[in-house]
């Protein structure tokens, strides 16, 4: 049996326990799902029924569906690396990070090209740095640049000082500069509004990613006249490559609304969804209560997802990395990720074990549509039929 439509949902930042190499990243004590459950008491009966109860000790037993965990083979623990590996691209070398800020040569060239100075240039929380430097930025007109533990070059600016369209042009300039040894995964525009002491980031964030360094499942689907639909920040992560239709919604609720609309349409191919709230709103802000509530909200939508599926549909729920909100750091964590798979012909709970790479998902989709384009990973298609 093969499937006409595959719905792939990324619960951004929802890790399932420290990877064997987590100590190399300072994440040996991370376990996003388990720690959230221990701190708050997760109630996710619908995902538990699909196998989540075999990953963390929830009250409801696994009854139907396939479950497992996946280990990341690529180096790194950022959004781009995780999504690329899920799509079939495994990186031998991590994107560069800048714990001391960006080299002066990069900053000077950027300043020259935008014809103004900058503020910041150090790792920081995005909400904290606009409180620290927002007043000076408003007074001087200099954009704020900063990074994090991820491979990102972020530019923050008040919308009344540097309008978003101008900020996006600055990001394009930075993207052109940051190549070769300084090829960061993403340049991110971070507009904000408000007044001194009450600055707030807006929804007009925009990511400028480097193109994938290899053939993705999105490329393979598009090249074979199949749908490769991105919801949320999927198109940004892949620099729009391979995406046949994009719904760049902001936040879990809007992304799920777009997903349900897509499920009403007839097509053959993939819908690739990123649900960002777990990571952006709760993991990066060390908020296990909010993290749990967001998971429970999604869990409440699982029955509607299943109801909207046909007998020729496949549902895959996973994550791109961890972001344990109970640890001291606010950074991503190097973790296994959960894997839940469901199709309507299933009548029992099936273990998919511990997968050695996220690329097993791409390989499964590749086999389902007989594309023969993905070289990494091992398909689990035969196990779920």
C-alpha cells in the first residue's frame, strides 16, 4: 500500500531525551518531553494512544499507530539542520556559530554596505537585547545585530525607525556577505515596536536561509509534478526551493488552520508543517507550563486530524531538535526526537525503534512515491502498511 497524501508535522523544539553526543553540546541533562511532563503533568491522551506513552510515561496506553525516536546524524542542533535532515540532507559539518560575536571584518563590511553603524554584535535573547539596546537604537537609527547558540545573524529594528521593507533589504545584504566559512544557516529580520521599557517584537519576522546543500524530498516531489506544500516557516527554511505552494502563517493556531484547509483539497504529495510556538514562545523562554499547554492544545486537535484523513493518507508527527524549558539555558538542545506515524488501516501499536537519522522520514516519502532521489536514511514504509 502507498499513500496519495502525506502530512508531516514538526513540533518545533519537542525533544525526546539527550542524544549520545549531547555532552559535546552541553545538553547531557536535557529531555524536553519528560521534563515538561515531570514539571507540569502532560495530558496528551491522543498522542499517547498513537505511541507517545511509550516515549514518556503518560497515563494513556499506546493502542494504535507506529512510534519511535530518531537521532540526528548531522552536526548541530538548529532549526535548519534538523529540517534539512528530515528532508533527506545530512550535513557533515555544522553551520558556523559565533559565541563571541561576528568578526570585525564581517561587521565593517555590513556597515559599509548599509551606510550606517550597528549596535550589539553578541549572543543574546531577542527579547532581552531590544530592551537593552532599544533606546539607543531609536536615538541613533543603528540596527541591532546579535546571534545565539544557533547559526544565525539576527537584525532587530524598530518599525518606526527602520521599516520592515528596509530591514529585509539589510538582511539580503547580510545574506550576500555571509558565505563560505561564514555561511550561517539563517539571517533573520526581527522587527519590533513599542516605547522605552515596553518594546515588543512583531509578526513581521522574516528568515533568509541558505539553500539546501543537496537534494531534498521537496525538490524530488516538485521535479515529479507532485505537491510539496509548506506551512509556517517551511518555505523560509528551504529558501523556497522545492516548495510548490506556501502558507507562511505565524503561530500554531494559524498553521493548523491552514493544514485543515489543505486536507480538504485533492492532491498527491506532501504537506510539511512547522509548529513554532513550542520552541519560540516557551522553550526559549524557559516556560514549561506554556510548553505543556501548547502540547495539550495540539493533542486536542489530533482527533480532528485523523477524522480529516482518508484511507490513502499518512500522518507523521516529529520534531527538529529539543528545547528543554526546564534547564538553565534558553538554547536548543541536542536530543532524540519523537516519531509518531498513523494511517487508518492500522489496527495495533507498532514500534519503529530508535532510528539512526531524521532522514528516515524523507526516505519513506521517497519510497512511497517511487522517486529514488534520497540517498540517506532507511524507509519504514513496509512497517506501517
